[in-house]
């Protein structure tokens, strides 16, 4: 089992709930509550205002690099399925 920091767990949760909906930068904008993010209806919007977009994007890239997330053909984030004994 891997240890995730709260922002990484939130990233995985959002991508699992909304596969293919977010680009890397879009997800980072939403999580930090960027004013340029148009849809504030997500419950996670602004949850990590104390993080920078760059820091959240780095956490996203770590999860992609570790194989927990992938990019689809439109460069949007999708979850990677794991067996039941999983992470």
C-alpha cells in the first residue's frame, strides 16, 4: 500500500470520479481555487488554496510517473485500474 499526502489522494479521487475531464493544469487550477477556473461547482474547488498550481501539478506528474494516473489521447487525466489487492 502506498502512502499518499492529502493533495495526492484528492487528485486520485477527483480523476476517479471524473475520468478524462481534467487536463493536468485544469485539475491543478480547480484544486487551488484559481480565479481562471470557470466551474466552481466541484466540492474540491479551492480545497488546496495553500498550495501553488505548480506544486499541485508536480504531485499530478508524480502520480502519472508512478503509474497511478495516465493521460488519454486528449491529454486529459484518467485513472489506472488496479487489481483488488491494488495499491
